[in-house]
């Protein structure tokens, strides 16, 4: 059975099917006013508990970068004044129990939405139903997923496996997750990754055939689920599982090893992060700091700009968490494609070519100054560096640096401490910047190559556009020449050059980039062990040889094929 | 009492996410706020009510605000319809 691999690895175990329990109407009619009042109280308490529980899940997900939008809507529905008023009226005037009242009100609401002539609104009926179920679970705890009794080597199978389901089982015995719905960012995927157990999600209706105690093979690397395997398959997957574990152990053993090539060249491997919690998690993978702290999350999901003190606390928490390791703070990188409602950015024909990132900051100096003040104030708590995104010419750097110096002056005048020698760098993600790296090098302390945007601007491809996204490829010889130029110019001017785009964590590119002279790679933390494994097993001489060969090849496909061949273990 | 008609300019209408923002906005004021489309009038305090109006892009909806801070409330909701809804 095919699904989506959401957490890598192979698990072989027994199925335990998680079923949602359906409540039944009791038809009980309440006697007397006291009972009615008690039911209203019970109902109100249930709503409070349900809201609290959802908020807890939101916090957990937020810490894992998960999407919380659906859950925010849950909170709104749980507190929906129309639903609350209808339920209370049913209890007090029709003398129904709180449970029956909730079921009837929710059923009526679901029916209303189902009858609307709009596919989107009909789907919202599922949200209302979910909110109702949450209320009912608080009113009648026997409806909660219950403490599933699980034996050793359990594979949980369900519609979706929610963080709440996980709370109800002995998670230490669960070795795999399988769900009917969901994608790579579903609840089950997040839970599985956090626990480091394999998961296959989005298996579809075929999953209904799986029964309790079926033997399951969960291949989270390939997105494959095998039900009641033949002895041959069992043997094959047992071998695969051993190989995976061996590799994982080997990678794990590398955690505290320095990333040094066999001929002694030191490379820094860092993590791209969004907050202090990410940084902490990245240390477990052996990250040596962060080459990219995105600051957008601070600005998103709210109705006003975050103030200086709020930002200061955020940067300070990251600086402290870094425990002396460097953290590159990228200033606000936002634009028409990910707008902030309170900034009233006009809609644009070409948001990627429009008013965004440093262009907004140099225009809306109030926003820029507040952010720089907060970063500088936090710079006494660790090794923070400042990085400006979307630089396309020298003048933008000059303007940004003038503002930075003004901010420093203002802090000095109030005797506010900050790191006066804070390093300043730029993202190289616009082709003009990559081409004139030699002119920009003298202006800053470091470069960081943003391969995602550099690739899309160089190739004139919107990678979200299904019809042209096949043209998006960082191994295009033109893109590689730009990258090579940036690294060479950076090294020539003795300023360090890093990379923080997706390419930095792509093992196919590691040796090529090393050969080009890149010494700092910043990536999603989970990729660090794989990249490190390649670096410690190669010499710079070999990497340079690979680079020379690649730069002589004419096509993306020839380059990719060659790199895959030399990277194979 | 203040009433005002708005044309829903967001192509996808008034979805759950903007509805959440609108309810939270309306709750900040003491005035009673409702929305009217055709014959149907609903209080602006419930996601379910707003969804059941099934507002689509191009629909006209009437805002009705009544209470001590109706001027401020109507102004804030006007900003929502005219500016924010486009970006949500």
C-alpha cells in the first residue's frame, strides 16, 4: 500500500487501530431547575477544558513549526456564541442533558453547512463536527480515545493520529504510525518525527482493510506500508531495517565529531532555525550554531508590529540558547507573497520582484530601526550577527549600514550595552549581487548564499508553478557558475562565505560545494549528520577534482547523474 | 444605529480565517453588530453564523452597528472590509 513517507526508518510490528468513539443520544429529560443549572455548568466547564486542551496542542505544534490555523478555528468554534447560546437554550427550555443538547445543536449546524452551495463551506462542517466532538469528550470522558492497551512493537493505525491520541497510549511501545489522511505536516508526521519513529501518512481508504493484530511493515523512508507480509518480504525488510539502523547509529556517532576532511580542512555545519527551541533541537544533530535565524515568525499571526522589547526578548532567548555559538539573524524578509495584514502592503503583479525584504526596511525605517535596536541590545547575550536579505546593489548595503550606525549611536547615547563589533553580512540571492560579489565583498563581514531565490531569479522560474517548476534546478550550470563566483570572491577578500539555502543540506551538492571552497553550510538540522558523513570521509583534493569535472559538464542532468554516482556510499 | 453596505472584494468570500479576525474585532466593542445578506440577518459574534451566510466574492453585505461606541466599531469594521480582507 502506498502512502506518504512522513518520518524515515522501518518498523515491523502489530497493528493497533485507533477508533473514534461515537456518542449516542440518551433522550433523558431533566427533572427540575437544579438539574438544568447543573447541566449548564457542566457544559460551560467542558467548553473551558476543551479550549485549554486545544491551546496546549497549539503550543506544542508551534514549537515544532507546525501549522496551527485549523486549531485556531477550533478555538473560535468552541467559543462560538451562537452554538453556546443554542446549547444552553436546549438545556434550559427543552430540559435536555448537556450531552444531548450538544449533539443536537452540532448536528443542526453541520446540516446547515452541508446544504450550502459552496464546497469550501461544506468542508467546514467537518470543523464544526470536530469542535462538537471535543465538547462531548469533555462531558463524557469515556468518549476520549481511552487508554489503548498496547503491547510491545505496536504500530498505531488511524484516521489521523493526534497529539491527544498519543497522550492516551504508552508511547514507548509504539514503533510506527500509519494514517488514512494527512500529509507531511499532519499531526502524525510531527509526532513521529519528534519521537524518531517511522510513519506513513495519507494511505487513503485502502487502510480500512487493516485490522488489529495484523503484522505491518512501515517503511517511512519510501512511504510504503505492507500488511501481513510474506516470509520473503519480512526477511527483506528485516535486512533493510538493520541497514537503516546501522546507518542511523553511524550518523549518530558523528554527532560530536568535528566536520574535518581526511586532509584536515575544517567545515562548519550549522542549522537554519526560527526560534530558540529549534536551536536546542539542532544541537542534538551536532549543529555548531545557526547560519540563519528567520525573524518572520515574530511578525506573523498578529495584528500589530511586535515592539522593541518583545523582539529583544526573542533575540535574547536565542542568543542565550546558543551558549556562545554564532547565530546569524536575518532582518525582516517579507513581501507581497507572505504579507502582513497590518502593514497594508498593496497587492502586486510580481511579488517576488516587488516591494519586499530590505526594500521595505529601507523605506519603512521605523520597522527596521526597531528590529536593529532589539538585535543590538540582545547582542551582549551571545554571538549574534546581522544579515540583510535581498541586496541587489552596493547602495542598499551603504544605506542599511548608515541606519545601523545611527542606531548604535542612539544606544550609546543612552548607555545601553551592545556588541559594537557585531558582524554584518548580506544574503546573496539576487543574480546581480552574485555577479558583482567582488564589489560587495569589501562592504560586509560575510556572505550567505540563498540558493532558493538565487536559483529562481537566475532561471526565471517560479517553482510554485506546476508548468515550469521542472526548470527549477540549482544544478543548472549557470547557477553553479554564479555560486562558484560568490565563493571565490568571498575567499579572495578573506571574508567568510556560507550558504543557507536548501542546497546546503542536499548531500548531492556537498562535495561540489566543498570543492568550490565553501566552508560553512547552514541547513535544516536533520540533514547535518548526512552532510557531515560525506565531509569526514572525503579529502579536499577529491572534492576539488569533483568540482573541476562538474564545471566542465554542460547539462543539469549530466551533473546530477555524475554527483549521485560519486556520492553513493 | 449605523448601517453600511459592503461589497465583498476577496474572490474567495469571507472564509473561516478572516471570519475569525472579524469576530475577534467585533468583540472588542460594546456595540451590538450584525451582518445582513438578503433576508438573513446574523449576529457578528459567531463563526457559525458568518459561515452560514455563505458570503462569496461579489456579494453585498450590510453591516448594522448599534451601541455606545458604534462610531468607533463601525470605523474599525470598515477598515476590515476595505483593507484587511484583501490580505487575509
